[in-house]
């Protein structure tokens, strides 16, 4: 995949609801802050996707040289 395609809005809303429920029960932590940011910021989701793509590309380069 060479182009970022965002998740459907309903899936993002479901995940945000999970985060909110978790935070109500257990409080906020660094993981829930990151998930909340992911759910509410398009640029964050795109950057995270680019990071994962770069990681895969680097691993493929490393494996190809072994």
C-alpha cells in the first residue's frame, strides 16, 4: 500500500468510545492519551501509518541483506 487511506468514521468513533469507557474505569494513562490523539487527529493517524510503512520497509531491507 503506497497511499494512506483513513479508517471509516464509525470505526474511529467506536475506538474513541472504548478509550472513554476505559478511562472512566481506570483513569488516563499514556496509552489512552495516544489512542485519544489517534482517534481525534487525522494527521496523527497518517503519521502513524507512515511510521509503520517505514518500519516495514527497513525490515525488508535488512532481511534482504542477510
